[in-house]
C-alpha cells in the first residue's frame, strides 16, 4: 500500500476532510473554527502545514499544523479507520513535524480530548510528552 502526501486543496478536499473529521470519534471535534471561512483564513497563514494523505487517490488521513512564529500546534490528526494500522498517522505526524522544524519551530503542542486516551501511546511513541498544566479557553465570537 502506497501512501502519498500533499497539501490540502480547499475546493477539492474540504468536504471530504470535514467528513473524515466527523467520523473519527472523540479525538476530532468539528466546531465553528472548522467552517469554510475559518479554514480559508488558516490557509492564508501556513497552507503548507495542512497535509492530506491519499492511497490510490482516496483521502485516508489529514493533519493540520500551525506555527505562530514561536510555537507550533498540531490540530486534527485524523486517519480513516480502516487505515489506522498502516502507519498513516505516523507518516502524517513525521511530515508535519519536519515542516514545523523547517520553519524554525523549536517546540510544538497538541491536545488530546478527554475520552480519547487510547491515542496517548501513539504520541508517546513519537516523543511527545504529557504536560502538567491547566488549559483555558474563551470564545471570542
């Protein structure tokens, strides 16, 4: 099985990516920030950090990264359920980490949703470490 990576293309990929996110269980929560106008805004900043994985032309995974000039962030790593045992998530993580590093990113973060603890070993295997902190958020809209 050959997996190829490429940049997300809004017109071609948006509907399929959101569908994948919505079917991936508790780890990816589709919210207002995932609506078309918000994704278009994200693409003006660092489109090279929004990556899709394909197998034989079929969308099988995606990861969206961000870099604010100081820290990196990983958003929405999602892999089609039938492809999760084939290393697609690892390939996507390796590539987004490589791209963040090329931008000069020294440290990146990711969030694991409550109820999605089964993915923790996946990240730990790749060198990610759990942080002891409190996470706060506020809707600004």
